[in-house]
C-alpha cells in the first residue's frame, strides 16, 4: 500500500449516526463515511499506519477473513485517495476534530447602530464575491482578517450582524442560505474591526451540513430561529 496520510486541510467530525463527516477545506466539498469506514479512518489517523488500521479492523470484525478486511480497506483507501482525502508523502500537522457546540440563547432584540446602516449591504456583496472564489482562497482570505480584527465581537454585536444580513438577504433575488448568511455576518463585523468565528459543520436532527457564526464557542442565531439541534463544528475560521 502506498505511503498515504491525511493532510491538514481535511477536517473531520464524528457524525450522530456513528460515522464521520469530512470537509476538504481546499475545495469546500463534503464527504460522509459510514461507521465501518469511520473506524478505519480513526485508527489510520491515530497511528498514521495503514497496516495497523487494517489490523484494528480485523480485530473488530473477527468473523471476517483478514484478506477480505484488507481488500475492503484498500478499496476504501483508493477511493479516499481519488478524492484527495488522503495523499502520498510526509504528513503535516493535523488539526483536532470538531466538537459539539452549545448555543447562545437569542436575545429579544439587537442594537441597530445608525452609523453602520450601509455596512450589512456591503458585507453581503463581499461575501457573495468571496464565495465565488476557490474555497481554499475564501478560507485564506477570511482567516487573514485576524490581522486587523484582534478583538472578538460581543454577543450583542454578533446578534446585530446576524439580524442585519438576514434582512439584506430577504431582498436578494438569488441564493442566500446558511453559508452566505454566516459569511456575511463575519464580514460585517470584520468591517467594524471585530472578530466573529465562521464555523462550518453539521447539525443533528435532521442531520445536515450547516454554516454559522460563534462567539466564545457558542453559536449565535436569529431570535426567531427555533433551532434546538446540536451544532457540530468541523472547521472554525
């Protein structure tokens, strides 16, 4: 088996069904692994050795012949390699998998700074332009805001940003879903010199991919949003 490893731009998190969800931060593409593939992935990630991962799988499923286990594992590895989720060479630094997040209770109202009236429109337009770029470049540009956004946004500022960009999006004739809205909130706070974390991951029940913003590790949502599901970060920028 070729010397393959999991590159640092592949982020993963345990899914509620026992498998894994993987995010390629260079392409923005998502992948899902079932529980069996997840076991191989985690062991391979832990040891950095494919043969050790196969041994762990054979131990986990003693009724299966080891040759069959290895054949299935190699088929999975080939599929992962074809999608760029594992690559050949020397491993780089791995980031820690995402963890479940709680949720900031939505406040009944949010401040509406008069001096910032036009910023949500500008931020929304910037976010749409950023999302037209290759995803790895979008991630890099969003990450670069750390240079001037040294102070974190307050909960009130974050909630104002979320409400303001959603109001702008309602008048937009095109697509404006969680990815566009969350990035717009990040941009509008960045224009104010404040930092808001942009998170990409999953939400349980129903299980789906999602993007949102956080303050101090807790998601910020619109006051009218009744979402009570668990947010699971895969990538936080």
